[in-house]
C-alpha cells in the first residue's frame, strides 16, 4: 500500500502534501459548523421559541448546539489523513 503523504526533503518528519493536496488547515469545517449552527438556531426559533417564548431553553439550546454543530461538521467535512498530518506537523 502506498503512503498518501509527501514529506519534506529537508526534514523527513514534516508532511507537505496529503493525497496531492497541501497539508494546511482548512476553513470548510468552521464554515460548515457555522452554517449548521445558524440553521439549527433558525429551526429552533421557528418551531419552538415562537410557540412558548421561553428564553432559558432558547439559551440552553444555543449553548448546547454550538459544540454539536462543530462535531457534526468535523465528522462530515474533515479528513482523517489530513488531520493526522497536521497533528504531526504541529509536534515538529
């Protein structure tokens, strides 16, 4: 099996590319998390807050949905090989 990583010629422990793509942090996880968070807040406001108007549950939902949105976006939009390369490069 061929390695998906391309290493630096000067320092053999630093990853430059993963599957032909540069090993850099991508904004698509944060953009996806923000979009999912905004959509979930919109759906909550439209379905529940409009009916009962409870600000405490709306605040609790807003706080609890932020890490959940990030977790879902990271799961669906992140690549495990690129994440491993970035963790490796951070340690070097």
